[in-house]
């Protein structure tokens, strides 16, 4: 089966001043109505539901954000919400959710998607996700990343250096990752046809777990120890004990960057994308969409 894992546990700290201006209080960007009338998390759920049944959409959140996510996820079954005690970065969030998913469908395929991004066409973007699902069905050993054709030499994004085409597919091998390069390097990457890392990826659950086991073995082992507690009354206590000992671990830095040979990239064509990580990007999108300043006046 095809699953979605929606990441909604981040703090959105670089956008805090802007979300405070919009909402009137501290609010992580995924729970904010930044673009249009719905929150970014609601927009992500709607986008994902174009290709994945709601019953197989799992959302990862953090407990301190409960007052923000509870109204949005009202009516969502508890087994489709993974509640972290604290935000400890993207690697624990993904590993915790996959460990839960593996108990239900170890051989399932999963699309991992952040909940704080903008795309100008949900349909066109999700067609690429569907293409990634097909690719993973044919090549189950691969983790397929969606790589965005860059519109500018953006130094605040992660970049993917693509290598050769994988025969019989639309996929390119990944030579390496470049996380937040200097502006000079970003300009050279832009000219050389590198891609932005959207952090949207598709793979088999078992393939991702094996990648995590080989790149971050200690973190993997700590979740394996509580595996028997997942899905039981002891889960919350076990997870709280585990998270109390964890430092922050980045999936990009500690997993993807260490294992380029396990990865492939699917170039995304005909879609405008932004991670809305800085106020400047939010205003660029609003201006492009002809919605500039609607909430500023409010």
C-alpha cells in the first residue's frame, strides 16, 4: 500500500516574527494561514489526499504544539497521529513514525512530505509523487527524492548534485548533497543544473529503516528497544523516556548526506515550489499569486 508521512513538528523559528504579526501570537508556520485561507498543514493534507487515501496519511507533531494541531487534526484517528514529546529534529520524527508504520505494513511504500511548503499546483506536484511511487515499485532498493528545478541561485536551500540517469527510469543518481552553500557556490550549482532538495522523498518503509539503521545506528537501536511498546498503553511513557535523552538529529545531514549511493532524484518539472523558510520567500509567493498583503491589513 502507499502511505504518506507528513512532518508537522518543526518550530519555524525564522518565520516567528511574521507568524506573530499574522496570528497575534507565537505560531509555528505549519499551523499558520500564510498563503490563502487555510493553514499550511491543511493545504498539505489536501494536496496529499489527491493520491493517498486519508486512512493511510500519518502526521507527526510535537506535544507542546497541541493547542495548534488539535483543531486541525480533530477527527483524525489516534493511530494516524504520531506525537513526539519534543522536537528533536527530522531524523527522530521520521524514525518514530516509520517504526509505528512498520508494525502495520513493513513492505508498504511511503511518501515523506514536510507540511510547511508552498507549491503552485497540487495536481502537478502530486503527479511527480505518483511517478516516484511507480519508480520505487520497480526499484525497491532506492530512496527517491523530488528535486526542484531552481528558479534562482538560492544559498539557503539544500542542493542535490545529480549524476547519471538510471537506465529504464526517469531518475538520476545522486552524486552528493550540498547543504546551504555560499552564494558563489549556489550560483555555480544553478548554472550546472543542480536541483533543490525539496525534502519530499518516496521509498519502501523497509528500505528507509535499513538506511536509518546503517547511517544512525545508535538512534535506530534506541527506537528498536521500545518497538514492543509501540501501539500499546506503554508507548507514551517509553517514548518520553527515550526523547528525554535525545539530542537533535537532522535527517538531511546525518542520513541523506551519508548515503548518496542509496538515493535517486526525480526532477520536478513545471512546478513552482518554496519552503517558505524566510519572510522574503513568503512575500515573493504572495506577490506572484496576487495576494500580496491581504493579511497584513487584517
